[in-house]
C-alpha cells in the first residue's frame, strides 16, 4: 500500500529541481512577452460550475471533464479550458465596456482523456485574450504575439498553421451532408486522411467547384497570395469566399510585423473547439507529438454569458514546449550567482553573516552543515547536481 501512494495517477506528474526550474523559466519568459504587448494578468478559479463548460459553450466534451458535487448538490468541474472562464469574467466585470480588453493568464487545465503514449491529463497553459476587437489586425496581433512568445522560449524551428472555421463550415453547409456524415468527414480531416474524404464524397452528386474545394482541403499554402488561388472555386459559397479573403488580409498584416516566415495556411483545418467562429491557428515543432500552442477567434462565446463581444485568444502548452526543447537538445539558462556555504557548528555565526551579506545583493545562497556521516564523494555529487558557482567552506581546518 505504501508503495502505491508514492506514484502519481496516469496522466499527471511531479516536477522538481532542474525540470521545475526550466518550467518556471518558460512561464516567466512568456509572461514577459505578453506584458510587453500591453496585456494584463487575470486569475480564474480551478473549480467552476459545470454550466461554464457545458455543451452549449462548445468547450471540451463532458465525458472528458473531471466532475464533482459540492455540499449543495451543484455539479462542479475542474476546469478543462481557461477561455470560457475568461469569457465569464469579461461578462461579469466589463458588461458595458466597448474598448479593447487585453488579458493574459497562467494556469493548469485538466482533461480526462486517454493517457495513451504518455499523454498528460494535467497541463500548464499560458495564454492571452483580446476582447472587443473584431478586426483582422486583432487576428494578426495574436499570431504575431504567439510567435514572439515561442521565440522567447528558445525555439527557432516551428511553424504556425492558420485556418478558418468558416472555410470548413461553409463547405459542409453547401453539401447538406447531415450530422453523421459531417462528423465522419471531420474525423478524417483531423487524422489528415484526405483520401478517405475523397472516397466518401465521390459517389455524391456535388457541384464541380465544391468537389474541387474539398479535394484541396488538405493543401498547405505558404503565403497569402497563394491562398487566393482557391477564390475561383468559391464564388458560389460566401462563407468560404469570406474565409479566404480574411486569411489573405491576415497575411498582409503579418508582413508588416515581419513574421511571415513562421506561418503557412491550412484553410480547411477543423477547429479544436466548437466555439471558434473565425481564424484558427496551431503551432508545431519537431519533438512534440501535439500542438505546442493553439488559438482562434470566438466571437459568440462571451455572448453565452450575457455580453456580446468579439474576441480572439491563444494558449501555449508549457509542457509541450518543454518536451520539444528537450527533444531538440536545447539548453535552458542556468541560474547564476549560486553560492554554497559549508560550515561546522562552531562557524554558524560566521556562515549566517556571510549568507546575509550575499543575499542582500540578491544572490542565491545555500547553507550546508558539515557532517562526519557524509562522505566527500557525496558532497561532491551534491555540489555537481546543484551547479554552484562558488563554494565557501568554514570549519576547523579551512
């Protein structure tokens, strides 16, 4: 029994020493970037009422939520997603505001998904939300800011795929396929099985332009100009046409920011959450099996809580960033000015005096009482693991 309680459940983990230091470093870097662009911090509770995330909101599926009951019988949820909580806060604290609201957050989310291949059920997210902005410049600001955040982590090889919820929804609406067939096509696209999509649609009597758009749904476009090649086939489908123009306009603003080398366009990308209504984007880097960051526009979500306001946001999955950096053999900065003072009982006063002096200079100081029960080899290993810059030894001999 004692052995069992030493282990964590599937999908969660302990982080300590260097790993924890590295994670805190990344969180610090991300927050620095978000503050630089005028975003303000917000914290929301880990525990929320179930209705904040119910099916009408379009967040995580109910079966994948951790649910419990409070003493009054209310159904509570350990948050699987932070964006709906932000939407709730905006409706509560800014009900009449029409000016831009910029917020950033850091917190853990909990999704009871399959832990197959080590998939985490608890992850840390750092994210940003821009409220009361429906313009293309807001879309571009979010994507640009995500790029700067990823660069601040030490990543230099990553790509952001940009799509639009209206593109796929427009195609589906034009086909009148029904819910079951639409779900099958969505699953095929999520799994990048475009041959399966073609096979499923082949026997259907669809317009030639519509078939051509479906045939190109898996194509990637390197810039805003190339995506305009889809326009001749979209003239009869206003939602698809609007999505293409929006993606092109986003690219034009990203050119002004000088970050187009990090983006490509995947117009038929299915949305990760049902509340997405416009541009959607995912960031990928080798060394991580899942997106390292993701985001999108959700112009109707805040209205669920009582305030009509367009919005867009993104979340960086810190755990996926750590995995990518480790697999790419990237080195994290090491803490500097680390001092170890080893002392015998007789030198306690002197050790504390020296420690106080260095700590007043904002240096990291650790005190270690010398023991005859510890070998020199053990001390050497301790000093090596903790990467001290300076060591002072105070005893009878030295």
